[in-house]
C-alpha cells in the first residue's frame, strides 16, 4: 500500500518508513549492506510529482496556420522538434535521477539513526506509523464515480445524472463530472477518498447500504439509502467478493432481490452528493442482481 501511494502522508514520514524497512531487512547501516532499488522503498509517484509539468503547445488559430505548421513538421522543422523533445526527455530523466539520489541520501541518514534497533522493533515502528492513517486496514480500489441517481419512495425509476461531489471543505470542491476516487472497503464501512487525501469525504456503514451489484465487467453499482452510485472500475470482481466476505463474516446477508438494469446517464445538471456520516439505520440486506458474484 505504501509503495502504491495508498497511504497519504508526508514525504518525511515516507522516508522514515523506508529507513525502517532497511533496518528490518539489513539491520544496522553498513556500506557493504545490499541496497534495494529506490522504487522498492519509496513511492515512485512522489518523485515524478516533483518534475515540472510539460508545457502545452498553443494550437494554430486558423486553417492556413495549421497547414503551414503541418508542412514544416514534415521537413527540417519536424526533425528539429523531434530533437527538442529528445533533449527535454533527457533533461527530465536527469532531474529524476537527481531527485532519486537526494531522496535515497535522506533515507540513508534516517537509517543511520536507527542503529541498535532490532528487526521486530523496526517492524513494529513501521506498522505504528502506517496505522496513524485513519483508513488503515481498508482495501483501496481505484474507481471512477460516474453518476448518481436519487432513489424515490419506490426505490428507483428516476434518471441517472452526472455526478457532482461535495468535498469536506467548501474551499476545495471536487467539481462535476466523473471523478477518479479511492473506494475503501473496511470491516465496518465503505468509504470514498479523493486520491491522496487522508480523510474520506463520504463513508457508509453497512447498515446504510441496501444492495450492490455489477451490470457488466467494468461497472459497479452501490445503493445507499436515498441514492444509487455508479462506478467504473477494472476490479469489479474483487470489490464484490470483498464486500461479500465482510457481510458473510458479519452474518448479515438476507435473501437476494433483483436490481433493475443500469442505463447510461444522460448529460444534465449535476446534483450534489451529500456527505455521509455513519449512523446505524438497521440490518443490512444483500440484494445482488442476476449474474452477480456469489457470496
């Protein structure tokens, strides 16, 4: 989880975790100790985030200008542009190596401070740091929250609408349209995180979830009290099986009920998705659709 970026924390803490891992693997610092590659100790995406964002080329404004640009790109200018791109990529690779060397040096300095710490103590300290994240113990999945549909008294029938999310702070809105999120599935609740944020902006205890299921291999539907959430993900199987496991262990499954087919959401004004706390509203009822995953 740490190397995949699923533990939101500071770079300082990530470096300390890497040092504790080295202490656990190699004991005290030594110049003769084997060094794992940096990507085996530290999340690579953190280093890539330090690189400057590529500049976007301004598109030509008229057809004649686009035609001239196309003709030039096919001749000497095209070769010059290719050379510039190669030089830019080489500079970025050099910058990435510098950032990696700087990070490894900081990790080694922290490793030296751990002299005398045994392997069990290093492992315990590592876990203690990771457990500081409130979502520790949950399994995280990359999902796109595509749409939300309010549920009427009849439990359905209303059209799907493009999603708009309400963030924890009004100063940092998530905006409208499909949103890349982390779906966290834990023993007590299902939570939604903005990637990199330590706190969920919405959380559902199992008592609030009325049903879930899959309409196809990449679409997952979660029904929560007054609304249905529609996710796109490549891990539909894993999500459904994990939910079934937690529900089976709680002994809370009920006879199944069919979910109506999912239809594509039309373009419309986005509703606000309210934040969820976690009151227990009653026993959870498992209602998988036909063809969903067995418990």
